[in-house]
């Protein structure tokens, strides 16, 4: 078991090292885009399924409460948290629409959607990105495995942060690190150095 544990750590370290080389620029671009939206009085909506739902909520909580410094809360909404809304949309329409209908109701021009899918092929996340475009929103996509259908549906001025891995666990580990990078960079741009 000890060797298996070491293999997990080594694989995570390797994926993060490769990701650091490939993703520094899109992470920087995403942080700038998010900061610009927040300065303009806009909000960030986030969505995903399973572990990616947890990541969407994690991002939202870091924005609404605080990351590593005392500051005012920043407007962010995780579309994954309201079980009555999620189940009513899934029942009345389809599970593919659980985020898209919320985006159409809550999003507007200048807002952003943080769309998280390890495969890029989650139909409800793809539909949320489509709805965001209809609302005049930009999309920041956290993906892996080449980006899948979400990648294919992005507009030219959207930003994709695609983890260079096929492993769901490794992709999710990097997504969490990306979220922490975004939170740190947003705080520094809005509130200066600590």
C-alpha cells in the first residue's frame, strides 16, 4: 500500500508540473476576465457535476466569504446547491437543463459562467455554456481530456483551462489548484498585495 500511495503522489505531482507549463497563461487570462467582471458590478455563476459540483461550490464560497485575507464578499453563485430548483427542472424538463435554466434566469451581459467538467462532455454543463452565450455572458471552462463537447461549444473569446490528463482524479486535483490560483489572483488584483 505504501508504494501505491507514493504512485498517487508522483502522478499528481507530474500532472501538476505539466499543467503549470501549459495553463499559466489561460489561468492568468481567466483571473483578469473575472476581476474585470467583478469590478464592473457583475457576478460569476458556476456549475458542474459530482466532484465538479463541489469545485463550483468551493469557488463560490471563496468568493462570497473570503480566500486568504479579510475582504468584502464578492458576487458568485454556485448553481449546484438548490435541490428544489435542480429537481424541479430535472423533473419538468430534463437533467440536461438544470444549469441552463438557472443561467437564463440569473445571468446577464457582463456576467461570467465558470463551467467545470473533467471530461468536457457533461450535457448539462454544455447546455449551461450555450445558455450563457445566449445571455451575453463569457464562459471560463475548466476541463480535461481534451475538453470534449464543452471545448467545441466555446466562443472565440471564452477561456478554456484544460488539464493535460485522462485521469478524473488528476484532473480534479488540478482543478482545485486552478480555483485557488484564480481566487488568489482576483484578490491581488482587487485588493493589492497582502
